[in-house]
C-alpha cells in the first residue's frame, strides 16, 4: 500500500529498501501473521481461512492448518479470490521506530486487522473534531 503524501515525511528516505528487506529477505515473501504468499492469488472464505497451494490444505487467519467439513455452512459456495500484497508495518504504529523487531511483513488483511484500533481512534477523533467545529461555528454537525 503506498504511503500517503502527507505521511511521507514521517518515514526514512530509505523506506522502500528497508521495507523490501523485511518483506522478502526476512519474511521470505510470506505474511508473518498468516503465511499468505506475496504476489499470489489465493482462494479464501472471507473469514480468514484460505487455501495454501503448497501445503494442499486450508489455513486459518493465523496460518494454522485447518480441516473443513464438506457442507460446513456451504463454504464451497462462498469461495473468493484475492491477490496478496505484502507491506511492512510498524508493530507499535510509531513510524520513527524502524528497528527490525518493530517491523513486520503482513498481507493486506492482516495489516487492516493490525491497524484496526488505530483506525477506530483516528475516526473517532475526526468525528469529534467535526462535531466540535459545528458546535463552535454552527455548522451542519450541531
């Protein structure tokens, strides 16, 4: 996922190289949270379970092998595909902390799950600020 223009200032100038080292040298092109392979199109069920072609089995959202019972909630009718893209993420959400232990290679699903509390916090703050501005200036959010 590209870095937004307004956030680029917070990342080091060598971020693309650092990110590549984390994603492809250390993680060997696989998500460190669930094991999905970078650049591959994987089948998934929408709840985190996905088909691992190399293992020939389904895996859960944590990368553990799982056994599906045929007919379980009609899972075969809900199979979808997605192309996996790895990104380097900060474990503590501090973009100035670029130590190897603070960086993790994650797929887009795991990245969204990792950032969910931060997104909720930012969303609440944005809505709070809009409401405060509406209270102050008599805008539409009063």
